[in-house]
């Protein structure tokens, strides 16, 4: 029995900052970001948007697009690292969103939960849902990946920001792609990128005399910042270490002695920015070619210089154009979606081949997922017969072209949350309506509404 992704949808911000404008404002050569990292635009959430609205819009589009009934949805598993609450998962908000759509008490049968492991939480959710459908072939599950990738102003992460959500229907006999049960994992507890909770004094936040916080009795408050603590170059080292190990384990698992990736029409990796995969893959490429590994050996003193030189070779450039470029297209126009990035890479690849009239049916795609902290999972999928019609429904490249550019001042205002009116008037989408003010804490329940 085949199991996999039967339908897919996404939601991204309507606003974007041209990366050139950010580069100029930060005194960085635009060509470094455009040609070095592959960045062109950075998706920017509007005032009324958060990780829940992106998830709500992606799942609503999926339900409408596939004419799903409540009984078609037995699980909603969310991969996210942008949870709004340490107790109530985003999945719980989505149950309410779907009840609003289908009617009261229509979703009480549905299991729902969030999974968090930085950017790989969505792959963990997918793996769980595939196993669920394997056990219950007549049931379906929805995987949602939603995040806002926000970094501190002036940090090296700033130009890799982005946001958005993916929603995928997991079912038997899938139209888009099927997966077998072989998954290789490599995991190690490290601090390359994380979002610690902090205990801070009220005075330190400057809110002692702020009316809205009068009811907060404690002098110390636990907060967490949306922006991570991270070490960029170290996070790249962790990315390479984990993906190389998981890739080699996948080779052992599948007992493939030759070059594994040659079985894959495209390689879909986690893309925190467009060129991450092409920059991180050379070590795998070299280790997978015995003749190259003899020339470029890990024991060489100048190993990294040799790897870098190889990454600029014509052989490697041709390999990039064939296996990575289709997935990079959407990433360069959105930026990092954290958990959604790998699945946006999949959608970008499929939409690119649909546009170029290439038939991918029965071809294999390789997946190298990564989440900081750190974990990699490697697996492969087979493209199914209905893929072209299924991905055409998303109108990915048309949606990407219809975004609204903002200027650097507006970007600063949105980043610092100094703007209170939406830049683009919401239409046919879920928006954040209000945040309840409770007696003891300003931050109470969050309420959402659909704007028709
Ligand atoms: C969150 C995760 O997924 S963990 C894995 C990734 N980590 C992150 O995303 C954390 C947040 N991001 C960051 O910290 C940073 O943006 C990083 C680490 C991704 C990039 O760091 P930077 O110091 O800005 O860039 P770095 O020096 O590594 O690379 C710049 C690239 O531009 C190239 N470049 C620089 N100037 C130019 C130029 N004028 N013309 C063309 N290319 C240029 C460089 O050669 C280099 O590419 P190469 O290594 O392929 O040759």
C-alpha cells in the first residue's frame, strides 16, 4: 500500500522586503546576499498575521481545495517552533478554526498536537502521520508546518528571515508523492540555535508604570523572545555533520553501494536560505565519489579549502543546476519558513517541473531534513501520477509574483511592532482579532476571525 502526500497548500505573507534594500541599509554588498546566499526577497508578516493565521489559512485552503469533510480529518499534527503558548498547541487553535468552518462540535473526533524540534518538527509530524495512515489506511491526517523566522535587527540572521505555513493531506494512494518506511536519523544535543525562556525583572522591561501590566503581581516575569540565540557558522557545521551522518546511514539502510543521490531526480533539503543546500552538500558529494574522496581526504590539512574549491567547479555547478535549483526558486522569494522550508522546496521543485512540462511520475526525490539542536533525517519519496494537477492548484509562482514590496522604514516598524494598522487590507483570510487582557496578565487568550 502506498502512503504519502495527497494534496498540498500554503500561506505566506503578502508583504516582502527586497533584499537589496536591506543590504544597502546594513552596508552589505547586495551581490553577497543575491549571488552568495541566493536571496532576492524576504517575506514579512503584516500586523494582523502570526504563526496561527498562516497555519489557519493554509489548512482552510487545503480543506476548500479538496472539499474535505470533518470525517476526512482524523489527525492534525503541527510542526512549529513558533508556538504562542507553552501549554495550548497551535493544533488546538486549528481545531477551533475548522469548527468555525464546519460547525460546532464537528472536530471532536480529531487528534491534534504540536511537535517541536526546530526546523525538523514538520518532518517528525509527517513521519508520525504516515505511520498512522499505515495502521489505519482508511483514515487521513493533515500535517501543518507554520513559523515566523525572525532574527534580531543587524544580526547575520536578519537577511535569512521569512515566514509562512504549509498544509499537507496524508493519505493512502496519494496523488503527489509516496514514502516508504525507511528513514535514517542522526541526532546530537547541541546549542547551535535555540530560543530560551528568560526570567526578567519588570523594571528591566520598563513596564513598572505601564497601565496594561499593573495587574502582574510578580516582579520577575518569564518571557521568551521570538528571535533565537544562534551561532551561524556553528549551525552550518552542525547541519553538515548531522546530514552527512544521516545520509550515510540511509545508504546502509537501503544497502546502496554506489552514489545514492544519483537515484534522485532532485534533492530536497532544509533551506534556511536559498543556497544552503548547494553550500552544504559538497562534503556528501565528495564522500559519495570514491575517486574524489581519494583526492580530497578528511585527513588533508587543507581539506576545507579543497572542498570549497570543488564547490566552485563546473562539475558541481552542473549538479546544482539539475538537483537543487528548482527547490531554491521559492526560497529565494520567501526566505526561511523554518519547519515549512523543506516542504516549500518540494512544492517549488514540483511546480518548476510542471511548468517546464517535465514528467516526474515514478521518479524518486531525496529528502535531507535538518533541525537545529540538532537532528537530521534522510528519506526518499516516489512522485505519483496525480502530482501535476495537484500542485497546479496552489498557483505557487503566481502567488509569489503578487506580493507587495515594502520599504526599509516600514520593515523596521513591523519588526519592532510599532505599527498597529495592517499595511495590506486583509481579504479572504484569517486574522488575529484580539488578545484578551486578563486580570493578572495582559496576555490572555488569542482570538482569530475570518475576513471575507
Ligand atoms: C536555522 C538553521 O537552519 S541552522 C543552519 C543555517 N543557519 C542559519 O540559518 C542561522 C542564521 N543565519 C546566519 O547566521 C547567516 O546568515 C549564515 C551563517 C547562514 C551566513 O553567514 P554569512 O557570514 O553572512 O555568510 P557566509 O560568509 O557564510 O557566506 C557568504 C557567501 O556569499 C559569498 N559572497 C560574499 N561576497 C560576495 C560577492 N561580492 N559576490 C558573490 N558572492 C559573495 C561568499 O563567497 C559565501 O559563499 P560561498 O561560501 O558559497 O563561497
